[in-house]
């Protein structure tokens, strides 16, 4: 099941990677589609409030007028008037605003060029987000691979290891699955421009990073007592060699796989009562080659002289090294992802604030015939307007 799950993660990673590249490559083909849609919707400006609202928002947001320029509106109105969203809000004036082709504060650029630039830049951003999220998910696949590999190695020798030695590998597998799930928060947050989801992604990834470092620390800490534990475990299982078929199979697997005999050396078998399998009084799994004498008795040729405790301890030490270095290396990659997520969240917040400010100015201009005075603060959700003019001086200020 774990192999199937990892394969699915890799498949999804490839799809996201391909989507990121496709978003970047196809960005140049968006122009014709946008121009056609803009031209068709412009004809409905006077008949559809929804279309009018969309056009007003686009022209205000991108500081543009018409498809190519302001002359595109000539066939939509009987006179030289333009939508109020075609003109830049004037500072320091109170009264009914006017927007037509004769004023000098009309936006000179068309929306097609501005929108194309926006699409192209956001296609690069979309591709970057896709590749970034795919990279984070790739780290999750890498963590699962490291954890599952170490777990499989330990599982082969589970009779001789304490269950706590499985904890770092198990924790890495869980962390890898969490990383893959958390990456979707980052992807959705970036595409939906949700500051909350991006910050949830950053915080969750920080928690995962701590869990990875904890797994690395635990793997290193467990190395100190591994030899004493292995000596006790192997010695106990050897005494159960003839009493339990499962233990017998586990001991034979360990000795044949690691090419070892006993826990210190082959002499450890001399003090254990079991059915002798060859002329040397040791299990056949301790022998490199087996033969037959004239009486058809098994002869052990080239017995293994190294004990299994040293061989198995090397495996545990190397596994701990792989877990530690792998977790730390992947954590460093994810740390970069956390930094970029925080930067993205801040950028999204500023962009949404600026968008709300422009909507507020457009609404006030259309509904109340009012234009903001002085300057506005783009970092607040609703503009801070500093009211000061010759007609309406601030209290205590008469020096004009």
C-alpha cells in the first residue's frame, strides 16, 4: 500500500510540474481570446449592469480605457462621454466629476495591453507557484521514501530491535503524507489569493519542519544504547531457537543475510541447547557452504566468524545517519518554502488592500460625485483621507 501511495504522489507531482510549465508556455496565446471577449462584452455595457460593473472594475484596477484605447467607446455613447472608470480620480476637487475624451486625466492606454501584461506576469507566477508547490510535495515524497526504506530494513530484523527504533522512520512517513496534504493549502491559497490559507500553509510547514528535526534527533539519540540492546535481544532469541518456529526463521534469516553467527561469535551457540544441524554444532545458517560426509552427515564449510551484534549495529547506525541527514536536508528546503510563503502572504495582503482602496474611490466617485482630497493611505482597507483645501481648511490652519 505504501508503494502504491508513493507512486500516486509521484504521478500527481508530475502533473503539477507539467501544469506549471504549460502555464508559462501558453501565456502568449491568451491575447486573441481576451481581445474577442472584451470586444463582445463592451457592446453590452449599457444593457447589463453586471457587464458594466466588470468593465468599471477592470478599467479602475488596470488604469486603462477601452480595448485598445478610449476611442473604442465612441460607438457605445452618443456623445464624447466615457465611463467614469476611464478617468483617473482627481485629488483636491469636490463636486460632480466629468469623464470624456477632452479631459487630460483620462487613461490613455487600452485594457487589452494592460490585461495581457497581467496575464503573462501571472502565468509566470502560476507556473512558479505550481513548480514551488510541486517541489514541496517532492520533499514529501522524498521523506516517505526515506522513512519507508528504513522501516522496511528494520522490519526484517524486528525480533532483535526495540519498537522505539521504528519511531523515527514511522514519524517520517507520517510527516511526508502531511507535507503532501499541506502543499494543497499553499496551492489553493496562492491561486485564490487567500492570505489565511497561505499563512496556514506556512505555519503547518513550520510544524512539519519541527517534526522532521525531532525525528532526526531521536534517530541520533537511540544510537547510544543500540549495542547493549542488540546483545540482549539476540541472546534471548537464540535461546528460543528450538522452541519457536518464527524465531528460528528470524535468526536464520539474520545470520544468512548478514553473514554472521551468534551475537559475538559462533561460540555463543555452544552454550545453547538445540538440535544440532551439522558437525560444528551451529545452525546451518552460520555456514557459507554446506556439504556431506561419507555417512551423509552435514558438514559446515567456511563458518561465519563475525557476530551478528556488530553487523546489525552498523545497519542501525547507518539508518540513523540516513534519517538524520535526510530530514535535515529536506527541512532546509522546506524552510525556504516557509520564507517564500510569508512573503507571498504579505504581497497578497497589500494587493487586496490596494484593490479595495480603488473600489472605494470608484464607488464614491460614481454614487456621490466625490473625489478624494489630498492623499490616501494604500496600506489600509479603507482610505485615510487627508481633507485639506482652500475651500475647506483644517481647523487652526488659515495660512493659504
